[in-house]
C-alpha cells in the first residue's frame, strides 16, 4: 500500500531537495553573462538600529525629500557644479523579513540599491563600479531618463560592458522630472532576477511645481526562493513565491506615516520579472498623477483606489491624508500579499476529513489533514529561512505577508517614525452583536 505523505513530510522532503539543488545557472559554464550566485544559506546580517527621520521643514529644501522606506538615499558630492554619485554592483545579503535572509545582488550593500534623488537641470555624474563575481559583466540603464544615446547603458549597443573591477562614468544633464528607475541592461534576467535595480527620482526645477507634504517611493519585485534555500532562482519566469516592497515583505515592511491633512504622494515602480501588480490603498480615493513617462496634467488625471503597475513601469498616486487610522496598502493579487505561497499542495474545501484523518493518523504517525483555509498553514511546520503567514495585530492576527504594509495617518506627528497601532475612538470599531 502506498501511504500518503503528511504535510510535514512533504515540506521536510522538499526543503531538503531544494537546499541540495543549486540554481540552474550553477551548472552552466561561466561566461561573460551568467555565473553562479552564492548558494550557501547566510547568517542573519546585523539588524540596523532605530532610525528617526524628521518631517521636512518648510523652506529648508527646494523640494520635499522622498522617503524610500527601508532603503537609503544615495549621497553625492559636488565637483565644479556637477553632482557626483557612486554605485557599486556587488553580492549582498538582504533580510526580507525577520528570519528570512536572502543572497542577492545589489548596489552599495543593498537590494534594491539606494534611491538616487536629484533636480531637473542638474548636471550629474554617476560612477559605477563592477564588484560582481569573477567573469560577470554589467551595465546600468537609466530607465525613463532622457539622455545622450551613449549614456543609455545598453551593453554592446551603446557602450562596452563594465568588466570586473572596472568603473564607468555616466554623465548628463537632467532634462525632465518624475519617477524613474535604474537596472542593468546586460543579462537582465539573471542580474535583475538577483536584485540589481533601484529607484531614480527627479524633482521639478521650480519648488512650487507638484509640491507635496510627504513623498514616498516603493519598488516592487518578486522572487523564487525555494523553501530551505537562501538564493533566488533568476531563471524562473512564472512561479514566484516571495513578493517585496523595497526588498522587504510584511511584517518586515516599514509603515508609511503621514500627518492628518497632509498631501501625500506614493511613487510605485515595478521591476519584477513578469507580473503587473494592482496596488490598492484602503480608506482613500487617490489620483494617478504620473507615470514613468512623466507627470500627468491635472485635467487628464483619474481617480482610483487600486492602480495597476505593469512590469517595467511606474505610477505616482496622490491623496490628502484626511482620515486617521491604520490603512492597509498592498498588492491585490491576493497570493502576492502572502508569504511562501508556491507550495502546489491541494486544498480540501468542503471535504469533511475528521473521521478519515483520525483513521489515517493511526496508520501514519504524524499525519495531518490539509486545511480548507490557507490561514496559518506555515505555522504547522516549515523549512529553514522561511516565515509564517499570520502576525499579531492590535485586535487579532493579521493574515498577510509579501506586498503588504500600512499607511498610518495621525494628528500632531513630527517624524516618519512608526506611531504604533491606531487607538480607535469608542464606538468606531466593528464588534459582535
């Protein structure tokens, strides 16, 4: 008789199998594109200390600085009127959420790389160094930026490849403003699949144009990190199991914090492999005010509560934060707001299993019937370097992960720090009757 496997046995077996099988590229001879990424599960990196980000002071800057949660802004230095930025492409470790540390490629120790922020009319110089593994060439394409052809970053077409140890100079004047991105334009599937990408924000020359009180940026990505492993499979095209905002997934995502009455912009870029992501904000109707093609004139803007962000595109949304509370902000492809959903195990909705489960448990020690609901499945036993899918909330568990965070609107706040859970006025919360 062939006994059915328990869920625990399946997870344990698949975890061992996945951990033992390196990424497909590891079996290919190294050449100027593909190379084997690290496959050894890493130790957890040191956790950063708390960071206090003050709200912008009126008049202190010609623009409202953009906050990219969980991601730094790239510093620059001045050289005879030119803003000089430095990027280093290199292997990095990224903690997607507590307990999940992934081997990625990124820039300046970060995946996604640091956000580049500049102003229309700036002359900028970007010095890009290749510290990727031996034999790996790269370039950088400035996605959406209008520039001279030789600065466009397409390997072999507009420039030579950046080889190991080399530093290339890109220099041009910014001729537009809006929300853009950067990423390699050589062996994109492999390099972007391992996390080489970042956001590039250009502010208007005139400070009064498109001014907001709080400005946020989020870069979307998707990954296949097989249970028990620590390295993404960059050859995957459809079956992703981890989905991130700025390289983090809930509960590791930082909230977007705003003061009651402020005008808020959220810039959303999508450099994931294949999926468009319908991003939904609870509690508000917002206007779509820009794309990676630039700002949308006011007469052509449209209201939404969910905006679809195609792969390779960006969307700006704006709203007045006039409703206090903790408002969910997430991808509305519902499996994208969960953690580790690539399990391919059946659900038994509507099947009464109690009697069958009791009988099978007598013959198969540890047998556990598959539940009719996904909630809490990962709490039943999981491989290393994975996390659960339910988290403590102010009232009950929050059944979410992946592309999920919270927009927190409060009175009288002065920073971007997490203010904690919202304290609802008496009589304003749903309750049993």
